[in-house]
């Protein structure tokens, strides 16, 4: 079996998990294996959505201690599910949870692990993964020697394709044992907008924004385009009150939107590593020699405080954000 660890958000399958399931379905079809979708939590209502993306089996692990994410508890539950079903391939999206839980599960299983992959295939019954290395300056093709192979898929790279599966539901026992840590409370500020890693449009600002208040013009453009706002590390570290959740780059979030608009971002290699997988990149910078222009699909040399409002007007006139 090929098993995909899936995540739910507000009772719905996360887009990144649907993408991982579709990648798993393709591998299952190529290798003649069954595809299983694994859900872990206190409630897995909404797990039935996995059948839309080809899941032959929907495996649920429900228990009160799993109400909030816990590294060792979830890793234990995932590893137990792999052993119980005899899965040889374990996939999951390269989200904050996936990047934390799946390597831990791989360690418990003695399995090889490849993170943030951008392509997957099967060769001689083993998984072959393609992923960026050296801050995106090179692409590595990774083969596995272990019997069980584990990988996380980069969000927005694999297309989520609906393909009906049987979706037979099976309940699995909760992991037994004392956990090192249990989450008692989570205080979070919800925006109602998609996470950076799942957004199709991202408008990011860098040091050229001058201060945090000026990010309001990026918010307006992002809203007009139906997107979200990101930031470079330089902007986040500048003391402007920007959340680390907004940071795009090697030490922030790796994103692959359809459209990435870089405003006042010079294009340091650490930032490039986090957004070079974007389909279209638009760079706005008053310095014509800024490195970001070498990567950009379209470049605008000019004052972002003049250019961005004009782009917002055009987007609103076209009603882009409504589509």
C-alpha cells in the first residue's frame, strides 16, 4: 500500500493533502498498489473527502489526546499505521505538520526520507524523488535503499486531480504510551485566508517597503488578486511588527504559487530558495540591477509606492479577485 498522511482544516481536506493524495494515486496506478489516506486527530470528520482524490481506503486514528498536534504522538500514530497496513511508501504534504511528523515517523520505521519533493515516480518497485538542494541552486534525484520510503510533497507543485476511489473506512487504534508533550491550549489569530504555502497568489514585501505600515498597500493588492501577503526575512527581522508566519525563504516558508509579486525585494539567495518554484514571478524594484530581475518572468523598474497602487486599481477594475 501507498499511504498518505492527510490533514484537515475546518473539517475539510487541506488543498496540499489533496495534492499529495493525487501524487499517491498516480504512483499507485503505476505500481499496482492500493492507496490509503490516513487521518489522525480527536475528530476526523471530513476525511471522506479523500475518496474524491482516489483513496481506496480511509484510515482513521481518533483519540482525545490527539486533539492538538503533538510531534511524538502523531509520529507514533503514523508509524503504527504504516506497520499495520504493510505500506511501503508514506507520503504527506510539506506543511509545518508534515515536515515535523513524517521525518519522525521515518526514524521510527528505519525508513529513508526525502523532504519538499517536486516530482515522484516509481522505478523497480522503489520510490524516486526529485527535490531542490543547495537553496534551490541544483535539483537532486533521490533513490531509496530502504524497504519503506517516506517523502513530503511541496504544496502547489502537484496538481490535485479528482479521481473517485472506493474510500472504505477503517478505524485504527490510538497509539499507546506516555507522550513527551501534550498540547493543552493553542492561541492563534485566524485571518480566514489560506496559508502562504497553499496560496495561488502571494504579494511579498522586502526592506524596500521602509516600514510595516506600508504593507497596507500590499494587503490591498493581495485582496484585489485574491491572494495573501508575504515578506522577506529582512522585512521580518527589521522590527516592523511582521509575523514570522509571513516570512518566505530558506528560513521561512517555501512557496510555489501561480503568481508571486516581489515588491522592494532585492533577491538574496535565501529568499530565492523559498519562492523560485513560483509559476510566474513579477518583480517591482527601483534598482535595475537587483538580482530578483534575473529570476522574474516580468520586471518593473520603478517606485513600488507608485506601481503597486496602479496594479491594485487595474486588478479591481478587472474583478480578478472575484474569480
